[in-house]
C-alpha cells in the first residue's frame, strides 16, 4: 500500500460515489453489442455500466453450484414439465400443428419464453448440444405460431379469436409479449441468433400500432415496458422506447376501475410520476419499477427517477422482508401497508425477489450507489434462493419467514411463473458481478470467478477473484493483466459488515473501498469482511415480529427448522436466551455442508396442561416450565429440503417468566 | 338468603351443569309453536330450550338502543340499498315483471331473504305498518318469481337457465335457498303468515328430489343444512332433516377437488364426523357447524356432537380473536393455522361473528354449559357490533383488531351479505337472552328486559331484569310472578368476571349461580359482576401480538384510536407503561356516551431521524426519546365512527429502552 499511484479511500462517512442527476449521460462507452441483460445505450443516464458477460466466468462456490444444478437438472426438467403441463402443446395448437383444447393459465406462454431466455444466457457460458437443439425447436415453434399480423398468444389463437385485447386487466397479453421480447433479445445477444428477435419485432410493431396509435390503453400486468426498452436498445428503434413510455404514462388513471382488484393492484391509482410509494401486486409493481427505471435511463426524465427513489425508500424502509422478499399479502399477491410484514403470511413470491433484483440492478447502474447492490445480494441469497430446492427439482412460489406446519415445495404449479424465472436469473447471474465506469471497475457481487473487462478510458483488465463467499468473508482479487493507465478498483463493502479491511486497512461498510493504481499483473488485493453470525432486530413498527431477533451471517439470513430440534420439542416453544450470541457451528451434512450457527435457547413446556387462548394478564400460565438448550440455525434458503416442518426466521427472546 | 327452600350453589370448581350425552333427549316440553329462531322438537337432544320470544322485551340499554337504530334507520335503508343495487329488481326480472339484465353477485337473492327474516322477527316485537307493507310486497314478489317446479334463483332465471345446479362450488344456490327457508320459517313463526313457507317448501321439495334422490352432490357454501332442520321442525316433515344429514355427509369426499380454492375452503377435505378442526372459509365452516349441531340435536348421533366439540375446542383455543371474531386470512376469507391470529390482517367477517353466535347458541342448548354463552356474548359485543356503525347507516365486512391507516365503513357493498345479517340478528336478539330446562330458567345474556316464560315442570314465570349491562355489572332480577312449585333461577357468571356475587355471596365465574326456591312475587336477586377494566394477555403461541396486552371491561374489548391521541402523536408510537393498570375514564361524548378507559402510556419519538427497517440488535435506534402520556381507550365496537384513523386492540408494553 505504498505505491505512489495508489489510493485507498476509506469510505467512512462518504456519500454515494456519484450523485445521480437527470442531465446528460456519462461519457463511458456504450455497451451496445455486449452480451448482457440490460445494455444501456451510449447516451444513457447511467453512472455505471454492465460489462460484457463473455468476460465473466463464475467458477466456484455457492453460485457456481446453483448454476450447475440449473444446467444439469432444472433446465431439462423444466421443459419436460412444460410438456407435461401442456404449455408447449398450447403453442403447437396455436401454430396449427396440433389439435385439442388449450390447457393451463392464460399467461403460460411466458413460461416458454422465460425458459428460452434462460437457455440463451446459459448456452453462452455453458454449451449443451441438447439444450441448444431443444431451444432451436422451440424457437421455430414460437415463430410458426405467430400470426400474419404479428400477434402471438396461444390463449387467443387456440379458439378464442374474439379474446384478443379484450381482457387487458388480467389477460397478460403484453406481459407474455414482454417475456418473448426478453428471450429474443437474449438469443440475439448471446448467440447472434435473431430468429426470435424477428418474431419479437413483428409483435412489438403490432403492439405499437394497437397501443401507441390505436385504441388500447395499457396492460394490467407490467413487464413489457422493460422489454420494450431493451428491444429499443437492441434494434436502435426509438418507437419501442416511446411505446414503453406511453404505456407507463397511461397508468394511474383508473383504467382498471371496475376490475377484479383495486386500482393499486394494477399500479393504476396514481400516475407513476406522482406515485409516492410501492403498492399493489408485488411482481407487477416491481417489473413496472424496473421498466420505469429503464425509461429514465434512456430519456433522463427526472420525474421518473424521483418517483423511483421515493418508491425505493418506501419499499426498503417499510415494506421489505429481512430476506429481501417483497409482498406481505396472499390476497392480491400484494405489498401491504408500511410495516405490515407478517412472517407467517409473507407472500414474497420468488418472482418478486427476481423483479426486485432486476430493479435494484438498474438503480445501481443509474446511481452507482452500493445500497442497491446490497439489496440485490439480500434478495439473491435469501428470498430468491429459498424458492429453489437444493436438488434443483422443486420450487416455492411464496417464501414465508415462518411456517407453523411446514411448506411443501412443488415440482411444477399450474401457475408456473417462478421456476423458469429462477432458471433465467441463474443462467444470467454472471451479468451482475461487476460494473465499469470511467477508469473504474466495481466488484458488486462476490463469487469465485475470473473477470475480463474493458475499463473505459483505461483498457482491458483481467482479474481473478478467489473466495468462498458468501460462506467466507475473505475475497482475494488478483490482477492478471492491466493496461498501463491507472484505474480504480472499487470493492463494494456491504452495509451489513460490522468490520471490513482491505489489505489490513479498515474500510467503512455501505460504500465502496476504492483503490486507484497503475496496476501490475500479479498484484493482489485482499478484502476481509466480518461474516461472523450476528443478531438483527427490526424497527419496532414491524408489529408482527415484536420481541423477536433474527440471525444473519454475512449476507445469509438464518432460520430455525423443526428438523434440528430434539424429539418432543416444538419450534413454537423455542425462545432465544436473553444475551445469547450466535456462533459458528460447523457444516451441516444433510444440507450439502452449508455452515450452521448455534445459539443458546430456551424450550418452554406446558407439561400437558391445557392453555387458554387469552387470560388475565396477571395470571401465570399454568404448567409452564423452561429448560435451556442449544439451538442450531440453518441458512434460510436451505429450509424445506429435509421434508416439510415448522420454520422461523424471527425468534422470540425469552420473556421474563 | 335464609329461606329454607332456597339454595345458592356457589359454582366454585363445579363442572358443567349437565354432561352432554348422545342418548335420549330431555323430558322438557317441546318448543314447537314457539316464536324463536331455533326450536328443537320435543324429542330433541338438548339440555336447555329457547323460550317463546313473545315473552321477552328488551327495554333498555345498549342492545335496546342498537335494536331501535335497526328499526328506525337500518331496515328501511337496507331495502333502499337493495333497490339501488338491483337486488330486488333481479327478482322482478326473474318473475317476468321487469326487463333488463340482472346485476350484482350470484348470491344477492339471499340479501332479500335475510332482510325478510329480519323484518319478520322485528314486526313481532315492534310493529311498523311501513315495514309490514314492504315485507308483504317483497314476499309476494318472491312467491311470483318461483318457477313451476319450485326452483327459485334470479341468477339462473334471468337468462341463464343452463346454469341451474351447474356451479355448486361457487353458485350459492342452496345457500340462497337456506336463507329463503329461514325467512319463511321466521314469518310463519312470528306472524303465522305462511306465504313464504309455501315457497320454501316447494323449493325444498325440489332440492330433495335433486340432491337426496337425484344426481346432485352438495353445495359449496353450507347454510341450507341448518335451514332444512328448522324447516323439518316447523313442518314436521322428516325428509328435510334427512336431506340436511345427507348434504352434511357428502362433504369431505373431495367433491370440489378441482375448484377455485382448496378442499378445506369448502369443508370438503375430511368427512364432518372425522374432522378434527375448524378449517377453511370461516362463514362456510361456521354455518356448517351450526347445521351439524342442529342435526345432532334431532338425531342424537354422537359422532356429530363429538366432531362439534373437537372443532369448538380447536376454534376457541387456537383460532378465535379476542373480539370473538373468526377468520384470519383475507385470501379465501379463511380460518388460518392454529395461533395464526394477526390483528391487522384479521378478516373476522361480520357474518362469521353472527355464524359463531348461532353455533354457540346451538351448543348451549345441547350442553347447557355457560362457556358457549360466554362466546356468544364475546362475539356479540365485539366482532359483531363493530360491523355496524353507531348511526346504523354503514357497515364493516371485515373487522380487524389493528388498522394502521384506518378502515372506512361502507354503506352497501357489492357483496352485501353482512348488513342484512346484522339486521336479522338484532331483530331476533330477544330470542337469546334466556333458556329453560326442567324446573329451571337460565339467564344467559343480560339486558334490561322483562321475561315471561313457561318453566317446564313448574309453570309460568315473569321476571324483570334491571341493569345497565354491559356498561355496569349490577343486574337486579325481580320475580314478578311465579308458580307455587319451586324452580331454579340460574344466572350465567361470565368466565371473564374476576369477582361476582349474588346477594353478596361470592359465586364462581364460568358457571351458573343457581338459586332454587319457592319464589314469591316481588323477590329480588342481585347479581354483581366486577366489570372494572382489566388487562388481558394472549397465549405466547399467538406470535403476531407478542409483547402486547389488551384492555377489556366486562364483556367489552377496548381499543385505542388515533382520534383520542394528542396532535403529533402516532398510534404506532404508543406503548403501555409497564405495570400500568386501566381505570374508568368517564363517558365519551363523541361516541354516544359509552364509558372510556384510561391507562398510563408512553409515546416514543424518533425526532425526525430516519430509521432503518433492520439493524444490528445491539445498536440503539438513533434519535429515540420517550415521554409519558395518559391514553384513552374506547370500546372496540365503536371505532371508525369518528372518521377513519389508526386503531389497535393489542398494544405493546414498553420494551426496555
């Protein structure tokens, strides 16, 4: 740390590395042509840019393992499940290649598109002749199913022509179109195959005629907006960006006033630019927010960014679960009131965790601030991964933080939006590890990996990142090659880190540690994050978990599961010993060797004495005795992999007897 | 207390006054011919019997006031609202007297029937030429709308003949028929008018042909079962009782396996006789339970009573709100898991409180045990009355125990099941004050009233009950006339009473105080119940209200409402001072003079310092200060009568700073 060219900024008290403005974009090079999910144009209003994912290889650790399972197990099973469910057959019927009645949900075509997007991203970094052939056949089928005028939706085409555009509230037509567009952009970027892009463009042009100039208003389920922006970026066609903006601007005017749910459900009560808070159906709200952020990115309209910032503060300060999950209500699959965060009835749809990850990625690009990456990480390792079984064969739709009776993973549901969404995020995970800026490269998510990136204003850089993160807090970054010009390596210091050092020097959490140097090949930077287990409390306004604490270890939220309790002890009767602190507890064999955590607890028994539900506050509960026991906590995302049993993240601290 | 013929049993430690058996019925006289909602036959398996409601007059106090509002305001407005909503017009269309499209919910006919039932019971004790004329016209319309074969349902008859019996899952055909039957029985009993009974019998005969002997299975929404038992009692026709039993016995065999909701929703996962717990849609579950109890009453089949007792224990020990409300989930309007009792997302439909009242009345008749009357009282004064605005013009459908943003009463909803249900329970409230048994009369619900009843084995008795219950705990019972034979006056001592005396002698809560005498006209018994405000705690398994206490006063649950807080103090920042005790606080003028309660509290402020949602458990919340204040609590049922504002029943006790 004595090189005259280098500078390690200890970020104590530092603000964001840049202040977002709504003016001109930055001068860094466009990512057009790059293989990545979100590719802002050259003039985009972003502080950071994605790098070309072809330069990133995740080669070890938890994320690599989850991606391997996705590749080896889940993608193939997913297509089998879609065949079994009739989802693919629906497209054959639409294409006139099969007879029979369409089956399944109105939006099931989108499952196919998400699967195609997943495979497109997957094949770029992990070839598979089988997957390639299956994706090719499916792409050809989708293309064949498209109607002359560009329309494509099996629900309509399989015998309901009059349905077209007739149920914008719940019909998911544009939602499906959006996923088609995303898959098409993925295929074009990842492999150069534009067969699906041609389909997407024809459909988008029809939508443009019907909605921009025609009589249609907007879709009840946002998703097409972010896809249209990406299509504009991919094709250079500004009409798609304008259409996205139009669809967004038409929300908030009570189009869906006589619909099944209230206006908030559809984000249709308040215009987006005035909306103070994140409301309604969680997945709809979050896909919309991602799309609105994309539109801001390309148009620079400050009212959009201000709305996004307001909604983000509202969401993260009052409506987000510790797991990063969003959605407190089963009814309407909805975000609740501020501080309405019941652990047992948490909905936290896996798709909402994915949509939150997507939104935070876009805000990270716009602002450069680490807090957005913190939220990506929280959602990724907890609410998202919990939705995916360790063996890769089953899924959760909702991800509660407490279950009294267990919760059984499903192999495939009639509503199958989550499984292929999991597949596409895992397949594209390497898009999200790093960003670049003028003479800078930022490591956002840590994984054992190699990174080759073009640092704007400096040149090509190659890094090797060695770590067992998130299980270990040591991250060694070795520069394998560097241009001569100095550039800044920025390391995100997660806000949860109680202590962090870079090469032994303390750095502050919640910002980047930045090292500016003329880098030499072989130079190495050692980041140490304190991931020792810790207790977390909630804002006292979160009524549903009053008197409870949670255990976290690094970015991983822990929970107690019935499988780890002694015989005869019920999870409902467990409390934490006041003052007890969690410590590491070795690796858990029956969960694939993930680290366990232990903490001193108390088991209460009523010794068979029946308890009334309510009693005089001064009365002792009859029969009550307590005994100490050591409790083992497991990573929340690994729960329900040893059968169904009670689980809780937030656990009461023993009340005074 | 020195009369040699008298005996006051202090009930300390005593069990139920009788042990329910599944054998022969009691020997008390039949209530056939009596004016009352539930009239078990002579051979019925009941320990107690309703009395003829013509002998009861509620002449003062809270219940009389609520009934006066019902009579003067709500019944007439209700019919106007049903006209405005098209509910009556639907029957005109069905009768061929009007053209146009039917509007409203599939089950809206039942609103008309509940209104007719309400008016039938109301006119018996409070004549009104206007109501009588309107009910007569409506009865004539219903009669005219009935089809040749007995079928009657406006949804089917107004242009959807193919719909008949096609949607038993959600079509509510038998549900509507049940309410028609109940209205018809009410009219026949209350006034002798059998016009509606003729309609009901024709429809019931059709249902018998279609379901008992025909191809139909059962209805997704129980309600007709209890109505059929009452029709059997009214007409002496045993086929209706058999049909009710058949419909009950067909549940639990997955008839609705591919329906909208899970099998529990329809009480269709487990046969009634094996069902261990109260599950699914709350109103469906509770109407079914009332019907099953009715069937037991007439058949004496022990498996039915055992199931009812199991389900009652499950419900009251794990699934009932402090207010007596049942239904923890908005999704599926459902009962939740045991101990899943979130105050904010409590559904507690007003109809569920009514159905619970109905079920407990039936169990009270069967067993004679006071705990069932305790639950009737709890539901009546809290979950039920909360659904009805003080001015009688607006209603709640759901009755949460906490609201962060307020909850606005509605004048009439598209789903209007609750308002006319409120009307019929208020109109028939005098049916539920007393019961009789061999040589005994039991006072179950206390109200200023006069009671004339035939005590079996003794003779006619007249009592005057003077009290300001539930606001005061003094109940003076004066015998105005009595036969010469001795009989037992039993006074229910509510389980909540910390102290109770009869004529100065302590008596135990949770049982009857019984006085057996040769009564003389003019003799008076003075019951004193300690209704001073008290703090109540919940079983620690109720996670959602951990660390909180509630205030009760007599049978009334209290709450805090934002309207009573000083400016600038938010309800979310209020806690109870540890050790503080509630005391009376005078009458609340802006709530019609109901008694207030005060208690020492703490207001926390964060002084404008932004708070994170989650934090290290060892960190102090920044900016936090607390200051003491006196808090005023109001009766829960009176909330949301001064505009919409935050409210909570369960309030945290201040945590250590």
